[in-house]
């Protein structure tokens, strides 16, 4: 879900905020080297008991939006886990299609090199098909907003 952001930028929320649930916020896409394809964005994990954030380094988004879109296209399901990771592995994603037409996305957020002192993981559940396509479109909008 695209959420309002006080930093005058686009924020994508994944998961439902609440007392127990962890939700993720993706925001602030930037090109630190001008015209080069390096694209960074911030990912935050929030809940009553969790508050972490890291900067994610990608090469033009590393195809995160395409990966999510491919999951939506295969709404009837697949065997095993499909995986994606960012350029420096600061964000990793594993997707499994489970019974009942739901996709379980396990998000791994890692401390940036060279420290690499911590790792956090959470799973969000999404309806296959339209819900996944909407997420892919929102992530695409975020990543392309950093290209401007």
C-alpha cells in the first residue's frame, strides 16, 4: 500500500501496522552517484517491539519490481521457494506459494557491510494475483521515482 510520507516522497507499506504485526516501509529512493545506475532506498521494519532500518543498495532496483510481478503472473502457484536479493545482500526476499492461494514473502534485512552485525527477518502474507501485482506496481513506482 502506498502511504503518505512526511518527507515529501513516496512510501510503500508492506504488511498491516498493528500491535503484534511487523510491517515494512520502503522509501527515499536516491541516486548517490548522479547518472550512474546505483539506486539506494530505505527499508524500515516496524511493530510494537521492532524498529530497525537500513539503506538498501541496488543497481537500478535489481529487478525487485519484476520479481514481484513474476510472482503475480504465476498466481496458480509454483513449487519451492523463489528468491531475490539486492546488490549487496542488504535486502533478501524468499517467496513461497502456499495452499489457499496465498504467497508468503520472507523479507531478510541485513546490516550494511562491513559491519554486518545484525540480521532481521519477517514474513508477510499476500493473496496471489491482484494483491501481488499491486505490490509490484507500488515498488515499481517507488524505484522509478528515484530515477528523477
